[in-house]
C-alpha cells in the first residue's frame, strides 16, 4: 500500500468516511511535511500544526501528522478556512498550505467543486448527493499538487504558551474560581478573569459598574 493510501485508510477510520475535505487535509499535510523535511511515517516531535477550521480537513491533517489537540501539537484557530500552517520547531521553518483556487481563479479544485454545490447563493439545497460527494473526492485526490494547493514558506513564531509540555503558568479566575492554564486568562479591571466569565456581559457590567 502506498503512503497516500495508508493515510487515506487511517483518515477513514478517524473521520468515519472519506470526503473531499479529508482528502484536502491529507494532501496539504503530506505536501507541507515534505517541504519541512519531515517523514509522516515517523513520529515528529518537533511538528506543530495550526488549522483554521473545525471541519473534515482537520481530521485529514490529524491522520497524517499524528498531531492532536490533547498533545498540544495541533492548534485550532476558529477562522472557518481550509488553511493549515505546519511548523518544524527544530528548524523554525513554517509552511502555510491553502487551496489553489482560493487565489487563482483559473484553477479548478476543492472550492470550484464546493461553490458549484452551493450554486452561488450560499445555500446548498437540496443537500449534496452521494454522487456529488464522490465527485469531490475524485477531483481533490486526482489533481496534481500544483493545481490543488498553494504552499508558502512564511515567518511564524510559535507563542511561548503554545509550546507543548507541562504548563508554565496556571491562574485562577476571580469570578468562577476555575483554573486557567497557559496564559489564557485576562486581566480586566484589576481582576484575573477567565474568558468564559469575560463573555458574560452582566458580569462585566457589574465589574465596571456600567
Ligand atoms: Zn467529511
Ligand atoms: Zn471564570
């Protein structure tokens, strides 16, 4: 079994099936790791990945890289984009992977297929058929890499508190008393506050006597 098929099988188990998004994640990860000089068949302790979506693509990334949220080597930025940045912590090299047809309008890849399903009105009605989904897998798996992906080497500094390992800092929220790790607390009105308390408007009003 070739490497791609091995990861496809792994992703299938993790995701519960194969779809165009999962294949995007697999292909992004294999390409970016090659650019970083990392072998996905091995354990890569120096790899950190920032994904920008909580959708299928991310399971493809996890299947290839082995990075997970629990190990703190997979980071999630809630941007709703099929974009992932792969960092080799030992060399400092960072590769940002995205869909080619996001920027190159003459390319036809994942987004052209997806836009066609959404028929330009932002609504996918009726829902995609199994044939539509199969077509997406075929497009994304069959395209040559240079037509599917953009791989850019970028400057990227991993914030100190994002680095895996034992927490360097633990705070306690002065409102709910719950512990907050890795510098995620806020200092508001002289009080240490967790982000979930800070999201409660009435608590903030009380604190600042608004
Ligand atoms: Zn999926
Ligand atoms: Zn709190």
